[in-house]
């Protein structure tokens, strides 16, 4: 077996295969994705909105998509991705950002990351809820209803208010338990990956879910480096780990901070530009003073003293030299500031956004470490629990 055959058999890549070259992009379009119904509470909704605001502030075009839990959830997402990439072009970077659940089935080959809407309903949760309804809420309602025939007009209003409060409390209990009772629906990441890889443009996929790193199992090395366009991915955690919820907030903070630095740098450009104008204005005034002094020296009038005129000429020449030096320094400062602003603007305009986001993950890790450590240095676990109900049905990690 020759070297090329051996590499092919081992799944390795020939040395002559090269990744697509970096591509300059001037625009960024983002698809912000979550389930329309889920059991993750306000956390996912807040992060979804945080990404929308941060990307908008960065000047990105942001489109939201809510996956409807149904038997065709996977088809809905694939069709949406197809529409999103339909008019893809080389001048645009496309970002797909998913918020929600994720897990890896243990017994499935090849390995696959499953995106899903709800955890399974736990029978203990349902039993506790039923016990609360029967023993507490319905019992209280029954007592109130039994006392209604004996009520006088003076107490009827108060009793009806109590009845209304009990009904409101019951509705809150129902709202709290309802997400746990809804059926869950799943989407295979393997099944939607081809839509991403076939996109005629550079794509960055960001997965903020448990087991997010398992998505890499679906990507073959040849898919990564032999395509015409660059495809990148950022994962909230590795396979077998739970997402602790701080990646999105840290990532958005990094983007906003970078944007603020650009704004500050642009202000520096404006200030440096004004300094150049003032220096040039000072130079013009000094030159005018010199011309005026020379004119007086050539055409002396009554009372003019040549010695004082010569002193004015000398002072004017000195002022001109100082003004020239100031103008040169201001011009150099302006050029450097414009260069800095250009580099930073390029970094947020799409050309280097992939690298910028990936570099930002270092800040994410720092934020994670700080969030897990108290002031006394005690480690505080903030990861989400994987409940036994998920392990029973899916027999895999998830959140």
C-alpha cells in the first residue's frame, strides 16, 4: 500500500489539499434560532434577545427564527436555512446562532448532536403537581364554594376576591408545569449540516447548548478544507459537558466592548484631524505675520523702527517652524489613528469577524472561571443538572 493509499485508508488527508484562502467580507448576516416553545425559562429568551441587540449594534443584519415543535421541526429548520443561504455571496459572512437543548444519543452511530425542544416530563413532577392541585388548590376552592350559600352581602365580595386569587394561583401552577408536560421534538444536526456546507458563502455556526462539541463528529476533515468557502463553528462546551449559560453573554460583551473601542478610536481620529487643522491654521497665521513684517521692512513708515521689524520677522520665522513641526506631528498622529481605526473597523465589518469571535472565546473562558470562583477562591459549580428523566429516555447527556 503506497503512502497516498495508506493516508486515505486511515482517514488522513493528502498534503497537497489546502484550506480555502481567507476571504474579505464587508457584510454580516445572522440567523438567530431558538424553539418557539421550550422548558428553559427566561434564560434562553434573554440570551436570544441579547444576541439580537449585540449583533444589531455591530451593524449586522439579524433575522430571528423560532422553531415550531412538531413532527416536521427538522424540515422547517432545513427549509429556513435554505432560504437564508439562497442569495449567499462572497462579500457576506453568514452566522447561524442556536440557543436551546442539545444531547448525544449513546447508542446511535455515527454520533450525532440532537437539538430538542423539551426535557421529558418526569412522573414525579406530574404526581407532585396533581397532589398540589387536589390537596391544596382544589380543596381551598371547595371550601370557598361551600360557604357561598351562607354568605351575607357584606362578605360576598371578599369571598369572591379570595376565589379569584385562588384561581389565579392555580393558573400560575398550570403555567409552571405545562412546559414539563409538552411533547419534545428533535432535530439531527447531521441532517442539517449539508445545508450549511453547501452554502455559497462563508458560514459561522454558534451552538449554545449542552454537548455542543459533538457537532464536530458530523464534520469530515475533507468537508472542512476542500470546499470553496470557509465554514467555522463555535461551541458552548465540549461533547459530554453541560453548557453553563455564560458563553453568549460573555461573547456579546466582547463584541460590544470591541465596538465601543472603535467608537472611541473614531473620536480620536476626529480629535487628531482637528489638531491638524489648528496646526495648519497656526502656520498660516505665522506666515501672514512674516509677510506683514517683511512688507514693513521694505516700506518703512514714519515711526516704524527697523530693529523692531527685524525682531518681528525673526519671531514670525520661529513661529512658522514651530507651526510646521506641530502640523507634521498632528498629521502623523492622524495617520496612525486612522490606521488603528481602519484595522478595528475591518475587524468588526466582517473581514475578520470569525477570528475576532474565536479570540473572544478566550475572554469567555476567563469570565467562566471568574463566575465559578467566589471572592474567597471557593469553586462554585454553576453547570446545569442532567436529570434522571433525560437519562432514562435518551440514555445520553443533555440539558
